[in-house]
C-alpha cells in the first residue's frame, strides 16, 4: 500500500499553529513511509473563503518548507464530480431529497430540546415515494444513514472508537442551491485522491462515523484515521488569539526560525524519550502516530524561545542568514557600513531569543542613535565617568591596531593606569558607544563600530556628562 496523507485547510483565515502541526504530522508520516503528501484547499464555503487566506496557507507552508507532492487541489473546481457522486447515491437508494422547510426543522429542534432528545433530523422525507416528490420545489439532498449496527474504527491515536448508527441522523450532502457540503466533499476527495491515512484535529472525530458510512455507500476503501488532540494555551483553554500569536506567519514576524517552530510543533503532543531537539531527518525517521499523546498539549512560549535560541546558535550561519536578512529589511536597517552580518549571528545569539531582538540589539553597529538609554545613562554617564572616558578616548585616538584583542587590552590598561575597576571604565565606554548598557565584549564592540564612530560617540557622551554637571 502506498501511503498518502493530506492537509486540507479551509481558506477562511491564516494558517494557525494547530493546522501547521497537523500538516507537519501528515507530512512526516508520508515521508517516513516514502509516500505522498497532498495539499487540498477546501474552499466550498464561498462566503468565507478568500484569496488572501489561500495565499496565507501557501506562505505558511512555504516558510515551514512543508512541500506537497500533489496539488494544490481546489474543491470549487470539483463540483461536477461531487454532483456525479451525489447522483450515484440517489440512484442506489443511499440518498434522498428532503423538502422540509426551515420552520419545520426549527420546530423539530425545539421539541427535541424540550424533550431532552438527541438533536437531529427525524427522517421525515426518508421514505417519500416518487409520486410524493416534486423536484421543482426547493429541497436538499440527505445521505440515508444506516439505522442499525455500529460504526467501529481504530483511531491510530485514540484507539478503538465505536458509534451506534442510531445516534447519527441523515445529514445534508447537497444544499438547496445544489452546492455540496463539507462532509460529503471530504469523502469524495479522500476516495478519489486515494488517501490512505487521514490525520486531522480531533474536532473531526464526530464526523468520522458519518464519513465512513458514506465511503462504504460509494463502494470506496475506508482510510485509516488519526485524530490529533487540540492545543491549549498556558491557561488551559483552547489556543486562540487571546494567547498572543497563533498564526504561523506571526511567528516569522516575531523573529522565530522555521526550524525552531517545526521542532517545537513536533514536540507539542509527540515525544521520543527525553530528546528535545530534532533535525528534520530525525523527525522523519523517528515520528510515529502511536507515540502521539491522546491528551491536549499546552503551548509554552518559553520552550519555543529556548529552541529558537538553540537554532540561532547551532545552525550553520548560511541557514540563518536569509531569515535574518528578511528582518533587516523589515527594520529598514542599512547594513552596508558596519560588520558583516555573518559575524553577528554567533556572537549575538547568546544574548537574544529571536531574530527580531537581534536586529534591534545591533542597530548601533550600523547607524547612530539619537539619545542614550535613560536608565543606563543615569547609572554610568555621571561626572565620575568623565576622567575615565577622556583617558580612554585619548588612548583610542592614538590606537592604530583597531582589532578586538588590542582594543580589549587597551581598555583594561586604562583601568589599571587610573587604578580603578574595569567596570568603571568599561561600562561608561559601553554606554557611550552603543547607547545602552548591553553589548558583546568591548573589544569586539569597538572593532565593529569603527574608530571614527566610536570617538564621535565618546564626545557625545562627554557632552552629555557636561550638560548633566551644569544642571546639577
């Protein structure tokens, strides 16, 4: 058997974290078994489906590098096929036309609620004869669900699930305007595309018995099912916008690497011993549906931050560069005059959690700042710092060897010459040349800022101290 999985999002919004995890699990399962991964756009909800949402799905899948082997297929391009299969069910007696008005159905629902009965269609039109029907009148088409027996399937994550057919009503498979409904289009698509494994969120568990009955009525093979538990926020409630970023592309915008997001998502409900970090090849080799947790998983941003920093520190610089460059462009930071970006990544990765933070923290290497960080300046640009800054400026002015080691030694020598602690020279100097109290080693910082810029900024700091003295 050829393994074929599919990811079938509805284009009614962004590609969210839960959808991305489902896509990843489906993609990994296909790759593990040398199978095929299909992308299908379930766009039959014409009122809510948008081109922007379709593009958001493509963008998210592309950013995560989850390429499809077949597709994308669009359900709106397959209406003739659905109509053909609906007619097949009508002809075989497995579907029927229902003429019940909205008023009758609303009244039925109210009565069922009052009597505390299961809510569902009562089969009123199930046995209408041809003479009792007028197909020119408004009607829907319903699937004639079996009334006896039980639907049993072995969920590859949840285990055996059994649902009595008496609990399932005759669902609508074609609306009054003739358009097919979700549950029916899914059945036809999975059958036609020879999907062997349906991996999806467990909010679809209730749909599965209905779909299995329709698959059997069409004479098609029933695929294997695996329903993935939902993702919760850190408050124990279903992950949503109130928890922050839930769109995949928001994580790109916030400065996360796709490698880190994939690694985080694969561990959000699946495990392999105590291992936390997985390359894509390891995910493909080790992933198995039987190891997916049955219980919901809670999103943990701190763990994602840890993973992102790990990848910034450990991925080859060439893999990080394109993503960093994107953030550089978003920040409109001109990096033509300053250190090579490739130098920054290994030095700065220990100090930041995201690429966006990295860009914000290195801007002083490329452009001048308007003012000093207020807290850092209040603490370190005090009158007592004037002599250390003037002395170190004099030494830096005479310095020809503008390399990190030499500059570090120069700052240390200045502290010794003044008989003061290194911090009383280093911190005022750091604030003077960077605008804040945070930077890499001072030698590296000075080398990358450059001699002319460094001296100009020290002058700016001395002017700041003088103005502060005058106001005292």
